[in-house]
C-alpha cells in the first residue's frame, strides 16, 4: 500500500506513529554512537588514493622546473609555469590568466575581499571608506563564503537558487540599481549544498551583467569542477572568463580553484583566474604580501598529476569512493520518506553534498535530535548568511566522511528524526500535541 502523506492522517494516527518512532529513536540513542556528518571531508579511503604525493619528490629527485627555476629557493611570485599550466587545463583557461597561491582557495577568496576592503579594486574607493557595502548570496549556499563577508561587516542579501543557478532576474535587477552591491558568491558546478550546475543561459547572463558599481566582481568558486560522481554523464559548465570576454566585460569575474579535494585537503595548490587588468591589480598586493608561495608543493602536484588526464583518472577513483555513499543516502531517504510529503532532497551528479528541505520550522529540531542520537551534522541555518534560514528548513547532508556502515545507520536515524519532527509540527499546528 502506498504511504499516506502525514498531513492527511488523523491526529490519533500520527500519535500512534510517533509512539513507534520514539521507540526506534531510543534504540538508536542506546547505541552510544559517535558519527560525524558535519562537513564535506574526504574519507580515509579517498585520502589513501593520494599517498603517491608523498613519494613523488623522493630524496635525490631534481627539484628544478622546466625553465630552470630551483623550487627550493625564493621567487616566482605567481607560480611555476608547470603549475599554471596544470590548473589552467583544469579550469579551461589560459596559463596567462592564472596566479598560483598556497594551499587553499578559501584563503585566496578571503585575501581578495580583504584587498578590496582596504585598497579598493583597480583604483576604486576602498570599501572600508564607503558608508555601506552589500553582497549577493545565493541560498542555500556555502557557509564559509558567508563567514568571510560577515567578518568584514558586509550586508548580505539572499538570492534564491534554482536548478539552473541563482535567480538571475533578481541578480540583474539588484546589481543594476544599487552601486553598494560589490559582488556575489557563486559555486557554479555541483553547488554547495544542492549540487546544481549553472545552465549555459545563467552563465551568459552573469557575463552580460551591467552592475552599477564598477568594482563589482563575480566570485566564481569552481571548487567541484572535476568532482563528478558519474563520469559517463557529467554536468558541463560553460567557461565564465571566455563568456565575459565575449560580452565585453573581461574584468567582471574572479575564478577560484584548488587541488585540495583532489589530492590532500589543505595540502593542494590554489589559484585565481582572471583578466590581465585584474591580475595587474592583484599582483600589486601580492608583491608586498609574499616573495612567492610554496613552489615545492606546486612541483609535487605537477609531477604527481602531470596533466588534466592524470587529474581526471584520479578523480574517477574518488568517484568510486563517493558514489556508494551518495547512493546509500538517496536509497534510505526514498525508502523512509517517499510519499509522506515531509521532506525533499537533491540527487546531485557531483560535488560533496545533498541538500534536504524539511517542513518549515523543523530543520533545527531535526539536527538537534540527530546530535542527541550521536550524529553530528552541519548546524541548521548554516547554509544561509548569518546562520539564519528564514524557513528553518534546509539541512546540508555530507555523505563523504563516514564509513559505509556508519553512513547507512546515520541515514536511518535521519529519517526517524525527520518523521518525529514533522509529526510533532503537524500536531502542534492542529493544537493537538
């Protein structure tokens, strides 16, 4: 018999269901679990894939670049040529459009905001001297993006996400009418947390933006560019720098990437890709900030991955680790929640997350119940600026880290918590709890 939506059940029927759910929940609590689904950390088997990075520069290896640069010494402000070529291939851009940084693209984004705040963008007024600075934030989105703009006291404006990307009607309208809006956060491929990839039309509309602020920039965080779960049918993302050039707006975008979730998280190489004008502006600060980033690590990544083909073969191994984890979550959600009309979720083809929307007003309660049952999740509200989900409904599920058996158990607990929370909400709304 097909499941009956909770809202169509009588209060007595819901109370009977809750009685059984509470027994199930107490049984989970009695297991004294310690499971972590809080962040998109690679699993141990994923980390093991990259152990060759530790041997590629073994004792006695030549640490000289093709152009004669000794990677053991100072110098090379914008990255060794081989590293620029590798990340340019990965990002579908020219090596001339790339600056190689250290190990974290998030740090590059922070630097870029900080530089704009204290010194402006290409001669514009530093943001710290302006009465007000605003930022567009597609939601649900990446909590660490929002943390950066929050840290600098920038007002964040929610932009609803769709399966094709941000609501571009709203983006275009707000950008055109308010010169206090200085940028927008974007995770354009396998977005965090929904796993959406921006459509060709969305990318082209971004490239054609006519912002009122000449120092407006699109912060294009291409974190999951090669992170497919299905290499036979991957999502395809139109290249933004090329589209900006075609639209006559070459300076409009900063594109960020890294190899951190390709090799070792926190030990990869990161970059920014942008126009020649932007590169000149960035290097003014970079010359003061550093004599050069870690060239030995750049060389290590290049020698290990070699080229884009090497990266893609390596990412197929990652997919073999990740795909079963996503399948476990999706299968359990379908088995536990289909037909009840108390939640909906995305089923992405890449990236690291699944986005779950509960009934309004239930997300915090669900995450709290999970914690009391021994499963730590990303805090409810984290996918919105300042941690404030106006509907209290979005939950980011991170399947990558736990072992498969733990993940299967955590998924069942999650379904139980969703049902408990939803049934309580319906009864409370009826005044019958």
